């Protein structure tokens, strides 16, 4: 399964958001059992500053345990402070 997070930010928060996503948040997710990949993408087609994070997690059991961690909740609060808009979804591969 893939946990997909899309966030928008203002130009003055872009560097701080990138540093957070590629530093603290990446380190947290990759340190958890069941997480095999973590990538951050910039959307160059949109006329706003967007970042898309994809986190590949082995199964829902691992994912649920990670979501319950207090550190993950603290990181979410920090992400919300750096972003003007955040959307997330859980995707399950069909093919």
C-alpha cells in the first residue's frame, strides 16, 4: 500500500517544508518496520508550490501502528504548520 500526502505551501515556507520532508519526516518513516520507500516530489505543472510524498508501507497492520505513534502525530502537526493545505490518502495497488 502507498500513503500519499499532497501539501501546498507559500513561497516563503518552501525551503522549510522541503527540509522537513527530506529530513525529519523521511528519517521517521524509514525507521519504522514495514516502510520500504519514501519519496518527495515537486509538482512542476501546477502554478502553486506543491509537494507530493509517497510512502510505501507493507500492510495496514504496520501502517496503523505507525499512525498511533506520538512522534508521528507531532510530525503531522509540524507539517500542518508549514503547509497551507494538506491532503492525504491511502492507496492500494490493484495491478
